[in-house]
């Protein structure tokens, strides 16, 4: 695989920059100060070990190492780590730059604490929750843009992909295994769910849900060791609220928490934990190989596909993003070998260069609207130019029927010679002149064909079915000559012309006139057709009905929503309101329904009646079409019987052949043509019936929708008018706190704040940290409630399933004996 930059999505190219590498030292009481020292600029770390005297006098053992990094974080708080490592990457993400933050190190060195932190304490939260909080804070600071945020959470466990958010109730289960797919837009995981988050609290809830589903285990070096690699991705899409700006930017932030490398001798792993450690060390080894290949400019192939981890991070490693790595290390002397390994990895990462650039795209809908505005302005400029040049007013709108008829008349007079030349006005007129030339030429060809059909029987050479039927009938030979023509050596019987037999000519003309598309001379003169209109395809009746009916229904529904969302108008006379008294007992629903249809539900009732009328009309047309189909079918059967009679009569009288072709009389030939025409009509009518059935089905759907809407609105109106207690009527009047139809009738008596809501308000006002922690604690509280509910239900089901069935039976019988 060769390294190449995908520029199809990139609009604005950026400058190349190196990966930023930081090291975070885990605090410990046994810090090896004599072995590990930090530079004065806090950007270097030096390691010194004593030589092993047991190796003898000649000892080439390396004892000193020095690593230059972008920062050393020792005894640093979570706030300091985030401000140093991630704050700038997240800020640039809202400007369209991709970003990746990765935590690497041995097991137990603090990678998960750095990336996620502790979900129980707000101050100890890690990079991931702080990044979510910063994104939503910056969105509030940009009111000129409409920004959407989506998140996903991927886990790579034993080289298998898992969706950590698949346990949510609205995420469907899929039997298809997840896979990594490459596309021109980049790398994405097929089957990974992506969730829209409109609030900071929703994003935290998704984070807590995914953290619960992670796979962890315990060994001697870490009680809660992550057994998988996890990638939390934040997708950002920012549109300008100004409709004139069709550009928008997209970006994504990959927050990667790698599983720690392990030495089995130190961790004491066995069984499944040993298998997991093998997969972890193998994937980290492939990651290091990819890093070494990326740092070597002479290498053309980078082994990204060796494992799922490197394949999923292909866009991040040396791609179009700002990349930061945090190497988590121990400060103890016993872990010095692993510390050196992590520092070497961070040093190799600094050799990689990336090319961050803004990901700009164009909104097609906005672009079309802007082009339409520009077109209007250009037309206005052309009009001003025409007036300054003393030219007649030129319109650039499509021509109407009157203008097309005038151009058609000019073209005909030009062809007749009564008009010497046609005045040229603009380009549209020239195009329409050529179109009318085409129309007139087509009409003349049709007139010539019609005249020939009056005198002769014409057969289309491309109509192989007709030619075969005529050849079988013996009217023409294989070369197309009429049977019976004189060839100079003898004579033939031939056939009589159609004009010699009375009653046949009219049928031929009628069958020709019935053919769709045939135009008479008179029609062509009186109704000229634009060439553009003649080439266009008409819209089906089903589409017309759908667009018109849907528009009516949407208008009415929008008016109903505005009416329900607005406050009821105050009465001009309060005294009149006091006179209106509600009946002691609610009226019967049938009479109340009639009153509702005449007052509040009049508009919906009107639409319902209109749709029902249209539905009955379509059913009537379908019935008529079915009758025509049946009559055509009967006529086809009659024609087939007559054709069989003619065929049997011809066989009884003896068949005439000429050069291997059968000769039939004119009456049998006309029956063949008539049968063909009837079959054509049958197919056309059947297609019309099929379209009408589709329209009937759609109209029936609209009628059902209107009926359901009418009944729903009636139930709301009936409950509000007759069943709500009088003490609640004040809230439903003008400027009340409750809108009509907002709450069900059963909930109107329980609108007071409950204890949980009061507790939530008190918690929001007296939180120990700061107001910014409200979303974090709310999400945590809701997640804990969900977990407690799940545990309680599981415990209840276990107790229920553990009871003896005989005990349950005796208990039910004793309950039945109670008075």
C-alpha cells in the first residue's frame, strides 16, 4: 500500500507539522529520583542506570538515555493535562481540522485515567469528558453557525470489532459482523452506530453507557486493566446560518485509549487473560511497525492492514489531522524497561509528519438557491443594458402558447414565400424557430404517410411481426414483392385493391386514426406544439394527485400546529364568558361530534370530504376502465373465432401457395390487423387500470389519515370541553401555563412538582464544584438510576424464577380463600 494523500475532500491544504508527543509520569511514593531526571524547560527526560558489575571489566552496556519531547507532565492535575495536550486540538476541530489524541503505555500506567478519568468525581474527569464539554461551550459561543455533534464508541477486543453503544434500546441488533471500509471520504467502520447529541448531558450519558460495556480484568499490576483498545469519535458539522454561504466544514476527533502492553512474567496472566495479553501485545507491535514505516521517508509501503487497530487509525497516523500522543510511564525503578520502551515509542511518533487542512464541503441546496438569485440579478442587468442600448424589452422567461403560435405562423409564411425573412430578436426566439421547423417537418411527413395509407396498404419495414404475418398469408414474397405481380413469363392471380371492396376503406382509416401519436393536418395548423414540449414526458396522474393532495394536507396540518401552539385569543367581552356554563353531564358523543365537525374540526372535515370525493371518482373511473377492458376482451375472442373460421374455410377450399408462401384473402388479413390493434388497446387500458389502482390505494391512505386525525382532534376537544375539572380551567384560558392538547386528561391533576424534581433543582443550585458540572452530574445520576433499575429487575426475576411452583399454587389458593 503506497502512501498518497486523498485531496478529493480537502479544499484548503495546510502546512506539514510533526506529531506532538507528551509524557505523563504516574505519581508514586517510590519515584526513582536518582535514575529519572527532567530538563529545566520541562520538555526533556533523562534516564541513567548504573552499570552491572557482574558483566566484567569490558562492559558496553548503555547507561544513559535522553528523550526530547513536547512536554513532561509530572505531578500534573487533570486540568493541566487537558490544557496542555488537548485544548488546542479540540478548538481547531470546530474550524474544520481533524484531530487525534492517543494514550500509550504499559498496563497500569494511567492511560484510562488520563483519557476518561473517574466518572464519580467531576474534578478528576479526563480528556474525553472535558473535550465534550469544550465542544458544546464553543458551540454556544458561535451563534452565527448551526453545529451538529455526533459520537460513536468503538472497541477492538481480540482483533474483533464491537460497538460499545449497541446496548441502547433504539440501536437495532445486527447479525452482520462489523468491518473497516475504505472510501474516497476516508476510513469508516461499517455497522458502527453514530448518535446525534444535541446537549452536553446527552453526550455524557452516551460516554457512561459505553464505559460500562468495556471489557476489564484484574491482574497483579492493575485491578481494573482494560483488555481492549477503545476509540471514542466526535463528529462535528458546522453550517453557517447565513443562507448565502454554501460552504460548511466537517471534522472528527478520535480519542484513543490503547490497552497497555504487558510482560506475562510480571502480570502473572493465565487462561483468558493470557490470551487477551497476547492479542494486545501483537496489535501494539504492529502499531509500532506502522510508526517506524511512517517515520522512514524512503519506504513506500506502510503495513496498515496488519491489524484492526492500525487499519482503523489509518486516517490519523500521518494523515489529515492534528495528532497528539501521551506516553504514560511509571516512575519506579522496577518498571524502568517498560518506561524506556514507551519513551522510544513517543520519540518515533515525533518523527511522523501530518498535513492538517480544513475539510470544506458545499451544500448543494444552498448553492442552487444562490445560483437562482444570481440568475435573477443577471437578468436585471441585461434588462438595464437593453434599455441603455435602445433595444426592445427582452424577456428571458419560457415562451407561452401565444408566442409559440406566432413563431409557428411566421415559419409557415416563410416556407410558403409570403414572408421574406424572420426578424431575429434574441437567442430564445432562434431556438424556437428551429423547433417549429422540426415540428412542421414532422407534420408534413405524417401527412404524406396518411395520404399513402388512403391509397395503399403500407407496412413498416421494421415491424417484423406484421411482415411475418403478411408473408405467411402469402400477400408478399420474401423479397417484399406483392404476390401476383407480372414477372414477364406468366401471370398471377394477385389481390384486389382495398378501394375495390366496399366497407373496408372506412375501417382502415378508423384504425389508423386510433393509433396514438397520429396528427391530422387541421390539428397541426390550429395548435402548434413547441419542440421542447413535444419531447418532454408527461407526469403520471398518480404523481399529480400525490403532490397536490400532500400539499393540501401539509398546509392544513401546519395551520393546525400554529393554532395549537399559539395561545387562545382572549375574549372581547369577559361578561359573555361568565355567562357560558358547562352542562352538568357531558353530551352524547355522536351529537358532540357533529358540533365539532361544524366548528373546530371544520377544516379537517372539509379535507376529509374532498379526499373521499376524489377516492370515489377514481373508483368510478377504474370501474369504467374495467368494463372497457372486458368489452375489448370479448371483441378479441370474437375476432379470434372469426379468424379461426376463415382459416378453416381456407383449409377446406384448398390453400394457394406461391414460392412457399401461403396466400390468404383480404378479409382474413384485415382480421389479423384488427386482432393486433385490439390487443394494443387491451394493453393500454390495462395499464390505465393499473395506474388507477395505485391512485385509489394512495387516496385511501389519505382518507384514513384524515379520519384518524379527525377522531383524535375530537377526543382532545371533547375531553377539554366537558371532562376537565373546573378548578383546572383557569390554566387552560388565555395566558395559562398549559396549552390545549399538550397533556392527557389523566395527567392534568398531577402537574405539581414531585420530590425528584425538587431534589434536582436543589442539586443544581448547591453543587459543590461549579455550575459547569450540572450536565456531568445529571448524566451520572440518570445513568446510576438506570443501572439500579436494571439490577433490581434482574434480582426480582431471579427470585421469581427460584420459587417452587407448588408454593406459588398454594399461595394463590390461600389468596382466593380470603374474604
